[in-house]
C-alpha cells in the first residue's frame, strides 16, 4: 500500500499526463498511472486537481540564496541557502564557488564537503580559477590564474571526491593536462568564461574524448556571435546538436533574451540544455548590497551587478554578477517569456541536468523506481508542495487537495 498519493497533471520526460496519480512508498515512486485506472481503495484516491506534478528541479550552477553565498558563508549560511532553493522546488543542486586564492578554495571545499557527504548537496562546482581574464565577468580578475594541473590536483584531493564539475577556459595553459586531472577525479569539465575562437573551442571539446562536457552559461562571459568571428557560442551549439555537449542557459529574463532561449531550444532540444540559475546570495532577498566571493554586488530591480567603484560608472556598464532567480522562476520564464512548451522545458530543468551529473537513473523523472522528488505547483508554476526523498520539505505547506 502506497504511503502517499499525489494527483494532478504529471509533466515529465517530455510528456504531459492529465489526471494522473503518483504513488510513493518510502523514498521511492512506486507507480505513475491514470486516476481512472486506480485499483486501490476508492477512499484513498485524492480528488481531481488542476495542479502540476513535476520532478524535483536540478540546478548544476548556483552560488547561494537567502542572503548567503557558497563562496563565503558559514556552514549555517550554506544550509540556509540550500533550504531556500529546496523550498522552491530544487531538490538537487551543486554549490558553485568562484575564482579565489588556492587557500580560500581549499577552505571552502573543506566546509562544503560534509554537506555533500550528508546528501544535502549533490556536489561542488568550481567556477575558476583557470578562466580568461578578458571574460572574467563578476569574478575577481586578480584571482584568475593560468591552468595549473598541480594546483588542481591538490584542490580535488582536498575535496575528497566532492567536486563534480569545473568551469575552465579552453585557452588556459595546460588545458589537456587539466582535463586529465578532472577525469582522474571523476569531475566534469565545463567550457566557460572564455575569449577563445570557434576553432579553438571545437578542438577543446574534441579533447574531452567523448566524455561528458558542458558549456557554462552559454553566451554569458563569451564573445558575441559575429558572422566572420563566430566564437565559442557556435562551436558549443554545434557540439550540442551533435550530442557531444550540454549547454547551460540562465533563462531568467535577465542574462538572455527570451528569443535567444527559444532559439536554442529549437536548435538543440531539451536533451542538450540544462537550465541553471547562477543564483547568488540575493536570490529570495530584497534589492540591496551583497557579496559574490570577494566582489561587492548591488541588486536593483532584481538584477545583480558589480557595485560601481565610483558614481561615474553607470549601472548598465557594470557586469551582471550572478542571478537572483530560483530554478522554478527560470522554468516559469522559459515557458511564459520564451514560449517554450512546458513539456519541452521541464526536461531541461530535471532530466538533462540529472544525466549530466550521472544521476539520470535516480532523479529527474517521475517514474516507478525513481527517488520521490516531486514539485507540486499551480497552473502558473507557483510552488505548492515539495517532496524530497518522499518527505515534505519544510517551508512548503501541504494542502489537502493534493
């Protein structure tokens, strides 16, 4: 007998299943089927509902929330940031760091590691420090260093297997050696914060040898596409279309035009797209001053930018410094602003990032045998209830009609 029944429209794996019942026992989904075919006791069947039942969302690029950033918060602050995202439907996430001195990165790895071991985080994402200074974005340019396989091996050894991905520029020195170290420790390379041309980027993708690889927030912190200088964006899109790479998109309505997002979905499809937040400490918080690693950030009208060193620097001229949206906000923007059909958008926020992490057999779908990570929303994609491992997440009130 199932311990919990949810009823509504299931959206998973590119399909929309009206009036469907999801049955959960313990931390597992045991059945997903039409309410009309329910053969259990009639009194246990929940009433019909217009709610949407989605797999728990998966975010592979996130720097924090609720006033706390993974690059600098205490263990309590990190836990608060994770809890905030979880309450809004992100049941699996990586903690992303930014470029920083080696000692700082080692300290952060040691602090975050126990949360990975406890299952609160799915792993750690190193965004830097082997990036292009010319495309540093909101990273501290003084913390960016040339590719150093010895340093990388020390950091990954300190992490003890908790680092699962790393953003690096393909033009950084000793790129191939860095790939070898990442492969040795089971961490995924992600191309980003790069000033490389299209050919160099294509070669860098080939050097991964068919191993999983991604592109960190495609378009952002990269040269724009030009018809005689296509840059890394076109190389990444071509590789994604061939099934060789997964592209991250920050589809929050700030980092990318909605038309850009819809075009990428049309070009490569949801199986090669991982929607991400790139959220920083200001996610879920009011406008004001925040930090992203060593950098001061000013949030105005929910847009985070590096704080101006003087009044003469206009807001629009300052680099965007991470996001303030949660994954459910990114998914909603993808559907409502970019006009991507919900059934197409959901895999990019669930199944595809789960596959990128090597967890596609465990999370990212609503199907028998999968972990009971479920996000229940209203028709407007507003969270109503969140289950993680079959248990209700604190902060999301349960309602009787589910």
